[in-house]
C-alpha cells in the first residue's frame, strides 16, 4: 500500500524533467506547453510544533497522495510530475495543452482537495491545512531554476494574503475566468447539454485473458476548461447535491451504449451509498434496463464510497431486490484508505474489487502480498469473487492469477476508452 511518498519526484529529478520538457519545447516547432504550480501548506510549521513531526509527516503523506490522485485524474499518463521541494511545498507540472483558465481552475480545485480535513491522523485527530498556490506558464526555454524561483517568490506573496489562495507568477493578472463556484453552477446544465461523457475500461478474465466487459467511467468535457476527471466531477456533484442526477444520467447513458455490445459483454457501473439511499433507485434502474433492453444479469453495480453511512439496512434490502433480478453487486475500492469491512458484513455482495492501492506494491513488498493473501482467503470464505484494479504490469497480473484472483482491470490491458474504441478492441 502506498504509505510513503512513492511516485513523488525529488528536487533534482523534477529539475531535470522540467528542463527536458522545456528543451523539447524549443526544439520542436509546435511545442506542448509546460505548466507549473507550486503548492505551499500554510500552518504546516504550526502542525509540526503542536503535534510533533510524526503527525506532520502523516499529513504530508496524505497531501502527497491527494496531489497524485488529482494529477492522475486530470492529466494524460506520463504528461505530469509531482515533486516535493522540501517543507510543505509541492510542485505540480504538466506537459500538455492547457488554457490559462483551465490551469487556474485546476489550481483552485486542487486547493479545495488539499483543504479538505485530514481525519483520523494518528496522534492528532482531524487536521486542516490551508494551501496557497502559485501558478506559471513558462515560455519555452525558461529553465527549471527560473521556474522554481518565480514560483517560490509568488508563493511567498500568496502566503501574505488571506483572501487569495491562487496567484499567478508571470506578472499576468488572475483571469476572471471560471471560479470553482461558477463551475459548480454549470454542472446541471452540463448534464442537459450532454457534456458528460462515458468512457469504458475493459475488465479481463485472468484465466483466459479475454475481455469480459467494461466499467463505465464519467468525464466532463467542459466547453471552456476542457476535460474534468471523474474525481473532480463527483466532488462538484457532492458539493452541489447533484450526485443523484449525475448518477442517473451516467447509468442511462452507459446502459444505452452497452446495449449495442455483443451479448457476452458485461457492464459495471459505479453506485454510491447516497444513490442507494434513494427509495426510487431500484425501480428506476430496473426501468432503465427494460427501456434499453440490457439484460439485468449482465450488469454489475460497484459500490463506491469514501465515507461510511450510518444506516445500511435499507440499502442492503434494495440490493437484495436487485440481486433477485440477476444484477451483481461488487464492493469497490476494497483496501483503500477507509475501512469498508462493515459493508462486507452488511451488504449482499457477489464480489470485491481490490483497490489500486492494494495492488501497487504486491510484487515488491512482502507485507502487501501478505495482506492481499489474507483478503483473498477472506473473500473465498465469503464466496465472493475477486477483481483487481489498477493492474499496470505483467508481473502484477501473473502474481494475481497465481493467488487465485479471477478478474483484473488496469492500464496493462487498456486505459478507459470511448465506446467506439472499446468495440474496436473486442475480438470479432
Ligand atoms: P474507481 O471506480 O475505483 O475507478 C477506477 C479508476 O482508476 C478510474 O479513474 C480509472 O481510470 C483508474 N485506473 C484504472 N486502471 C488504472 C491503472 O492501471 N492505473 C492507474 N493509475 N489508474 C487506473 P477515474 O475514471 O478517474 O475514476 C475515479 C473515481 O471516480 C472512480 O474510481 C469512482 O470512484 C468515481 N467515478 C467515476 N465514474 C463514476 C460514475 O459514473 N459514478 C460514480 N458514482 N462514481 C464514478
Ligand atoms: Ca469502480
Ligand atoms: Ca478504486
């Protein structure tokens, strides 16, 4: 499991990569522009002083994980880097086309994610950090040293300002552009305007190596800000209380698309306990199935959530009804940060889906492997099938197969792709 700063660059590596990108930009006629932001944690020294360095380190690991998840969500693979520049300062840089408005919006969204309380931090309870971010779009040729200097200088200025979390380093004005609140307000009309896209990530049978279906994942193609990843999309939906509308829209779109797939292909959709808490959920889902003609026994609901709901009994009853119709239920993100063992006891389930955080270290770390084995044994005892997600390497796939995992999903087989691309990679 990722309990350290794996995936985070050091200063030297970050300098080199930035310089390489910038040089590439000079050499090529049409360069992919570089974007950089420096995030500093206000009050971080105070946390070290008040609770001791162990707590400070714990908070830093959480912050690092949040930045990594954010970057994974928002950028193309290998087009970004996250580095720790000492203290509570992190650099996030991207190497792809991105408007000034979007870069600023991303900074604000990241600041929101970092400002979210860190709960259950050993020795401190709940900790709140107040991030400040300096932004820059260096011109080709401006090297890492200059970028670091300017960003650091601007971050200092930002620290002095209570009202501004995000400040541009290149002398330019903050674009009036889209503040988070305005983007939030756009969501409902985005659903109406069909800006929410569905991509599909194949799921593979480990024994036969054949694709057995796909998980539907949402993306928002914002007219001004470009693509907004699923993590941000659902953060916005939650803030604005639109999770139910969004989920319904996604389920409807995904089922309509999947009804054009070969009969052998299964579809997985993500469902939050908040969705399940709506009394109309089962009825609406069954209605959607009959409208689209997609067979109930080809559908899996992945229960995803990051907070535990107090009362699961109604949800459990609802899932039982759906299972009687042939729908399967999988517990998503198993082994991720929060503890979902309670769901395991209370919900009627067919499968667990091992979180990427559990798969990351299994080929290198004995303890990760031991945890994996324990969980697989538990799943077998409960007669649950196991699907692993976030599988990126052949070595991970082989190990999972050897341990008795039945299915996997991950970049090793495919990134999430459009409907057309998904149909193309299926064997004829
Ligand atoms: P999730 O359900 O755990 O989805 C898997 C996420 O991991 C996807 O990110 C996918 O792109 C990413 N992923 C898959 N394989 C790999 C891999 O090999 N390596 C790496 N690094 N990443 C991999 P995505 O699409 O950004 O979704 C993030 C989360 O947003 C989802 O996590 C899910 O919790 C939520 N989400 C996405 N679409 C929906 C939806 O339609 N409804 C609901 N309720 N939640 C959704
Ligand atoms: Ca999922
Ligand atoms: Ca997951």
